[in-house]
């Protein structure tokens, strides 16, 4: 489903479509999330929100929260491929991905503070975790837009070919990649010793994996 003319704004219908599509892709080796018509996503569909009550607007935001959580918890790595606008809820979607590739000419921001609200799908938390409190605060409180070069310098996005990255990920052991993503997610907010123990709990079972056994046998045959 594409909503390029609406700048891929997150209507309830589009959210439903994305959530259904994500479920259908869970057996993939990796995932690249892209927009259409030169736009990633301009955020929540404000034209739809005009007709909603305050409670319904809150529920709309909760649906975007659910979509972001689904992206972050996706069992394989997810990259965002960003062209054009990546704003508000669209930037929250991108922040829920493992890596963000962007094209020159893309631009980013959380303009919600100019409308009397602030980002409601945990974007402030994810941005602060990624950039640190000072850099995140500068963007969040000002509502300013930044371009590709500044976003890259801040570490918000990467340059490069997302499909090349996807091919590289897909060439690896799916078991190893999925285990690594699970380990990183499970250990993210833990203190060092607890984090390393958690990572080991995902890593050590791989010593007996069929892929590793085969790789060792192939190495032995070449030696």
C-alpha cells in the first residue's frame, strides 16, 4: 500500500497494512522499510485526526506505538531506507529500526512541539538513547528540521546501499543473526555484568548449532 500523495502519512488503514505486512515477513532474513514517491513518512495523518475526538487521537497514537514496538521487536534486522521527508511519527518509525540509511535530500525532525504536543510513540526516548541527551534535546525542543549531512554527522542515519546491506545480512546464518539481535535487545538496558551474562546466554548455545558444525568441518577440510 502506497500513500505517496499523502506523503505516506500514517492513517489507521496504513498502520493496519504495515502491521499485517510485518507479520507476513517474519520468516525473512532481514527487512528494508521504505516509503514511496520520494518520501519516507511525514508522520501521523493529521487530515484523519481532524475528525477524531481527543480520546480517538490518543488511540491513533497508541496504534503508532504498537507499530514502532513491532518494528523494534522484529526477529530479524530491519533497515529504514529514507528519501525525502522523515518527520514526526515517520521519524519514530525510523528510530525503531536497527539501522537507518538515507539519501541526500532527505530531512528529519520532530515538529510536534509547534502544534501543542510532542512525539507520542517513544521517539524522544529512542532519539535520546541513540544520540545522547544533549543532541536529542536540541532537536526535540526546537522542532527544527535537519538535512542529510547533519543527520549523518549526528549518527542518526548512515549513507550506503540498503539493499547491499540486506544481501550481506541474508548471506549469513539466520540463526546467528536472529540470536544476535535478540541478545542485543535483551541486554540493552542492563548493567555491564548482567548484560554480558545475558549476551552469553544467547551466544553459547550456538557452539552446538548445525551451521557452526558445518563451518568448522569445512574449515578442517580446507586446512
